[in-house]
C-alpha cells in the first residue's frame, strides 16, 4: 500500500525524513504543496480549494487508494480530500483535528498573517531575517538542526505569498464551517494524532471531539509538540504502523 505524506507551513518535505526511514515495507511518497517546497502555477492564489484540487490531482496520478497522512496545513488538505474524494483513500491521518472544532481560535501568528498590512509586514520581517536567525528560530520551535537549516533556506517570497493567501482564506468562520461537515470523513478509516505539547492546534478535547464526529481513532504522542515526526519519529511510526495493521485485520 502506498503511503502519501503531506506537510504544511512553513515547511518542506524534509520534515518527513526521520519518519520515512522507519516506515519499513511501505512505498512512501512525500508531496510538497505548491509554494511550500514546490513551484506554483500561474495565477495561483493559495486558497484551500486550490490546495484540495492539487492534492486530488496528485492522488489520481498515483492511481490506487492510498494511506494519506497530513501534518499542519497538510492535515487540512488531507481532511478536505477525505470528505470529498474518499475513493482516493484507503485511510487518512491528521494531527490538526482540533482546528476543526467550532470553538477553535487561530494562534497568534496566524492572526497576524490574516490581518491586512500587518501580515505583509510580518512576512517581510521573516524574509529579511538572516538565515542563521531563521534557523535558530526553527530549532527553538522544536525542529532538529538539519531540518531547521533546510527549512530556513527554503523560505522565499513565493512561500510568503502562499502563507498569506492560505491563512486569509481560512480565517474563521471558515474552519468551523469545514468542521461542520466532518461526518463525511467517516467514509474511510481515520486516525487523529494528538501531540501532547502542540500549542497551535487547539486542545486535546477539541481534537477528540472532531475525531468522534469523523469516526476516527485517536492516538496521543506524549512529550512531543507540533513537530512530533522530528522529536520522536519512532513513536510516530509505531502509531501509524499500528493503525495501518489494524486495517488489514
């Protein structure tokens, strides 16, 4: 079975390296969303619908149902496909289920990006920061030094435009409206990962409530934050493998 990994913001597929090495026996494909380690098409405005369409196209090219895993905004793209094109999936997994709860409030940086002019200034400051400073910041957020360096070097104006477009398209009540349709995701088996120390995606209770509505199982990864696949790739790989093995039972 093919495993497809989709990352988020402000990332590239480098975040999946340690996890991929542990997924023995699986055909793993890491997809980079346009603007986040991959080029954008002419006229790309980075809306949620565009990213969903992009992912659908990529999965149709694979030509068989896959086990689809999304991190951060990759999780948003994954759940959109799970709700609209379950025929493309054997299963799905996300680590951002809490953001689909009706009570979710965007984190502080997202709110800056969503604010006209302020968002542009915030992105400019990110682009103007020395590479060493960006790398150090990513390390402080919980990334390993090698991945932090790669991601810091990938930040460019295209990524900045896509950050603004995507987050502004997802300003509330947009996510709550998406979450209201979560029952549709139950068409295929789902797994919700709750990283114990992740402060970006709402509370564990929010994630559990969303998982219940989507008919998904829940696994808690203890002692890790938003970048669980870097902080404890073995635990992440075990959780995914156990989930997939259960589908075959």
